[in-house]
């Protein structure tokens, strides 16, 4: 079972005493801030919940699984998400 955006918006609205449209706007704003911050190379940390940061990936050599031929994989960026203490405690139960 998973929680989709609609479920998440409804849960946030209920817990925070907001209208669903307000909760959806807040979730959209959070998404925008995360994307903009990561694009600038800034980490986003929500103490106790999670930490999100952009990480560099070095260029490397890989293999085409079908042919076995070596291919050059260029350097790039990835996203690293680290669970905070409250999140870790919630999953440990």
C-alpha cells in the first residue's frame, strides 16, 4: 500500500485543519522549494524528518549489458535523501 498525492493532501488538510486546496498549495510550494534549492546546489534539511542534497557523480566507464561493449558514462548529478531520526524511529516500530 502506498500514499499518493491526493491521499497525502487529504491527510495534511485533516491534520493541519486546512482546506484541501490550501494543503495542496503548501505541498506544491514544498516541491518548488526542494527543486529550486537542489538546482542551485543547496541542501534542504527538515530536522528529524529528512535531508535532501545534490551529489556529484564522477565520470566512469560502464558496460552495455547486451553487447558487453564498454561505454563512457559522463559525470553528472544525483539526489541523496537521508532519513531523519523521527522517520527512522517510525519505521523501526
